């Protein structure tokens, strides 16, 4: 299980990690990741960003906290959901699915089966 961490890796690092997780799991094992994702294109990414900012504003997050979050986000290396699901399949996972998605946040799972 991983949560909001893998998006800090370069894309090849993500692919390598998915292979290593697959190899570490026994048959029937499952990998679950809650992740920040990039939109499938520039226009959708703008919508993701606006939705994220709206959520932060509606939750009355202090402006300095949001500004610090924006600074941290400059270091993110997000990948779109479809690419990540494809990389999991290429790593050898038999079944891959997105369980929940809310704009830029997704929870997906991959099952190892022989």
C-alpha cells in the first residue's frame, strides 16, 4: 500500500517500482495506491488544478498553508492515470483497476495472479 508518495518518482522510477512490487507479492497479493495524478491533457489538467484550488478555498485552508502546498507541488512528477494503469499491467499484474477517482486524486489497485 502506498499513499501520495509515488508521484515524487520520475516515470521510469514508477515503472521500476511497479515491477519490484509485483515481484515481491505472492500470488493473490494486491498493491493499492492512493495517488495524485496529472490530467490526460493540458486542458483537463487546468480543470484538475482549479478543482483542487476550489476545494482548498472551500475548506478554509489558511493562505500561507496553500502557498506552501503550491511550492511543494512544483516538485511533483505526476503521471496520468491511464499511463500508470498501463505500467502496472506491463509490470505483470493480471488485474488492474481504478477504485476511486476525484479529479487529481485516484485510488487504484493491482492484483498479482498466476
